[in-house]
C-alpha cells in the first residue's frame, strides 16, 4: 500500500514539470520588438518567471556600434586613419603613449575543457584564475596566440566598472525600465568574453538581463518546477591548476566558504 502511494507521488512529480510548462511557458521563447513598460515587464515576465528576448531595447548604446575586437584592443573602432605603424592593416590610429583598453589586465577564468564552476564526479571544480591583458585574450580568440586551457572573462561581481572602466561611457549604468520594474538598481554589471568552448554551468538568477553585443551566447533556461530533477548534492570544492592540456581532472582541493 505504501509502495503504491510512493509510486503515485513519483508519477505526479514526473508529470508536474510538463504540466507547468504547458500552462505557463510557450514552446519558444517570445520575442518583443520593443522594450515593455515597467508595469508590463513586471506583470507579464518577472512575476510569472518567464523568459523573453527584447529587441531594440538598447539600440542607443554606443557599445552596439563601437564594440568589436579592434575596438576592445585599441579603444578605437574600425576606420581610423591608420597613421601609425603596426596598426595600418586594421586602419587604426594608435598612439603608443595612450593606455589602450587591450593593455588593461582582467581576471580570466581558465579551464582545460571550457567548463567553469561545474560538478565533475564527486567534486565542484572551479576554474583557475589568471590576470591577463585583454589584448592577450583577444589574440587567443583571433588565433594569433595560444594559451593553455580555455579562456573566459566571466566574473560575476561587476567586473565592467572595476576592471574595464574605459568602456563605461559606451553603456548605461542600468536599464531604466527594468530597474523601475524591479524597484532596485542592478546587483552587478558584468562584461563577458570567451572562446567558443567556454561553458557556464547551471546558475540561479532571480532576474537577469543580458545584452549580446558581439558574437553569440546560447542560454538554456530551466523552469523552477524542473529543478526537482537537478540532483542537487553537497560536494567537495577544488580549483583547476591548468598548467597544460594534459591531466584535465587534476585539481587543488579547497574548503568551501560559508
């Protein structure tokens, strides 16, 4: 009798995520052609915890016109006068006395296989972290240089204003209609840049807004009703040393912080 009741509970749990999706989430993520009002954003998307893609929301940001690999390297867009040697091929006007964006050191996550902050076996493995000039990361992305492991600029603690303040004039400090809907300013403003092999593992956000400026980032959303199958468990914590592409699972043990 008890086993039959337990089987019924398991069956309901298996069917519950599908039923929840059918009731509240469409098969495809909806696209909006313009930003909603704060009221509509909160009512239609935040409260029911539904994802959406909003087009034409940040077209006024200079970053969408200016940001490119040359701009991130030199701080200048394509089409400069190219009077300086070494930069004429890219059509850039670069002065050696000027501190460029590319010369700035940033925190870079390095992993053997692209998986950062991921459960591997019985361990939660965090990436090694290196301080590298942004220009070196760009060189790796463009195939001009090599670096052991997969590189990903992926800090979660407002690395844009703290590590790349030169880029702040190209963006707004927040998205006004979203801030009004949520009743708060953003917890963090992050700049992410990585190789194609870089993967962000499962994360939980109450509300996340992201703007794709250059390239592509694929995001898979999982409903809260499906987290019953996520197999959460406690694991020990360690960090990849990443000294080379061999031994990808060797790592240094680290006690989890409270």
